[in-house]
């Protein structure tokens, strides 16, 4: 996933430091390693570039996406069939 590198040869590379909580850093570590990035820095550059290139993806959507991923990991989801049974739909509109 080396496309996260932003240096096209003309730009000076600079170091940026920021603070995060230990628990958030742990989540970042789990995420970049689980998604095939070569390093945490590469993952962060990729994520920041994506946020700039797709500005319509706002914080609320990100929070919902992260919550949905956590729900899947914690097995707090149900199949479509379970949902139809639970909410009384017949699935005819699929």
C-alpha cells in the first residue's frame, strides 16, 4: 500500500508529532497491522490522504463505521434472516 507515500520528489518531507491516548494507539496498531500496511506511519498517511480526498466522509460517518466494525468483532450483529424474523419482514423487497 505504498501509495500512501506523498513525496513526488519535489516536496520536502517533514515530521509531524501528535498525541493520542494509549488505548487509541492500541487500536491504530491493531488496525494497520490487520490491513496489510507496512507501518503505522504509512497507515496514518493513507488515512489522512483519504480524509482530504473524500471530505464528504465526515466524523459522524467514521464513528458509525467504527462502531459497526466493533459490533462485528464483538458478535453483536445478526444475519438478514434473523433480522427478518425479529422485525417481522418477509424479505420480499430484496
